[in-house]
């Protein structure tokens, strides 16, 4: 998640796309004022943050020049996440197909080459140690059979993401922001458990992104014992 020096730039027609999909997914209430920009993420990642009246959306700039259907698809994915709506499969298909295109994969690999990096900090944080946490979760939820990727804390605090599994680098990186006493263990474990599910269900072209959450994934995620509590804690964060 290193940033390049090139600045983010507005997505042409981005706000209109999000407004449209907001209605199409049946999200309730008045739509927020959408601000949508292309952002130089190190991978195919997109984020949305709701604040007061507005929604701030960042689409990976790997989507620059992508067909409208792909942008709509990405919008549906993000909106369905924050508003807990189910996006219809036919809307998502354009995005899924796009990420699997050899051209897209080459482009994302190139971005990663420039912007991505291996985790430098190990699993032991100042409060939480990811290694025993992984072992415990693995034993409890995966019968101890899940392959263990490299584990580490991000070297900087991320603003948009709690954790990330990168299949290409075979690593789980957790947002260092979580490594503090005010964050309960069940919330950290939940984020790690979520990333472990990505290890179990890898998508070749999807990296750290949100596109990998199938219905099956979501159901499996709810097996985590403190799921509701953890979601509540994390959703409440500013
Ligand atoms: Zn995920």
C-alpha cells in the first residue's frame, strides 16, 4: 500500500455511477454525496468511507480506462459491503471477468512491482503476536490444516484496510493500527480469521481486495465465535 507520488484524480462520472447503483441495490435513505477518485494503490484494491453527508470512494487506478460496466460492478461491490445489500450476480460479473483478463493481471502485477513490498515487520506486535493467534485459529476453525503464509504488521498505519492477504507474496499483513490495547483481542482475531479465509479460498487475480467475498465466504466468516461483537467494534470506528 505504498503510494506513488502521482496524485489521485477524479473518476469521470464517478458520482453518477455510485448514485445509480445506490438506487439499483435498494440502499435505504438518502444517498450520500459521492466523491470518487482513482487512487494509486499497490494492487487492485478499492475502498469506501462514509463520513457525515459524504462517501469517499477510492478505486484502484488499475481501473482507469475500464469499461463502464466494470466501474458499475466495482461500485456495486463497495456499496453492497457498506450497506449490507446483496449485489446481483449479473452486475458483479463484469468486474470478475475484468480482473481475470491477462491484460488486467499484467497491469496489476506491474503496479505491485512498483508499489508493493514484502512485509518488513514480523508477527510480534507490541500488544498482539500474530503467530500463536494464527495457530490457535487454525486449530479451531481449519482443523490445523491451513497453510501458514508469512505474517506481519504493516510498517505504517493504514487508513482504509484492516488486513490483507496477498497470494502472490504469500503473506498476511495486518494494519498496525490494530496492535494496541484499546483494540480487543476478538477484533484482531476476527481480522486475522478473515484473511485466513482468503488463504483458504485464494483468487488468482484478486489481491487484498474486497472482490473475493462470495456468499460462501461470508457464511463461513460467521463461524467465527465473536463475529457480531467484532463487526460491531470495527464498524463503529471512525
Ligand atoms: Zn476480505
